[in-house]
């Protein structure tokens, strides 16, 4: 909270603008690249098919290049102990089972509708 509180009034932190100085090497904004990467990560995590992205397009290509320069954080120190890792795996397995149960229900619903 202390860090948030020191930015009151007109003393807001600033970041360099992407258009200034020609240093930004991409034709898409950082927001666009990060949004695509977040969506792809969510699709991967929830095991959703990747049907909405043009993998041959410039946005996708630039996002993959951006990811190489700014990879996701490593597991350690996110999980500082084997116990923390085990707790995470247990929760992830429960979540994954729920996802697969939902996907199975959707599959059979769509399959039965198609077979009628």
C-alpha cells in the first residue's frame, strides 16, 4: 500500500511511449502482444482448441518473438518448497479434472445433437 500511496496527485509514474525514439521493434502495441499471449496461455491451460488465431499473421509472429524476449517466470521461486509445489499440483489436478468433466459433458451434448 505504501508504494501505491506515494503516487497521489500529479506525481504519477511515467513509462516511455512506444512511438517515441523508434526503440519499439514491433508493429503491434505491447498491450496487443501481451493480450494475445495471455489468451494463448489461458487456452493452453484450459485445454481449449486454438481456432481463433491466425498463426501465420504478423500479430501472432510478433507475440512469439516477444515471448522469447520476455518469457513467463520460472517455477522456482514461485514455489519455494517441495510442499508448495505438491499443493499446487494437487489443486491443479482437481481443477483439471473439473475442466475435463465439463469438456466431456459439452462433447456428448454436441455429439448427441449432431446424431439427431
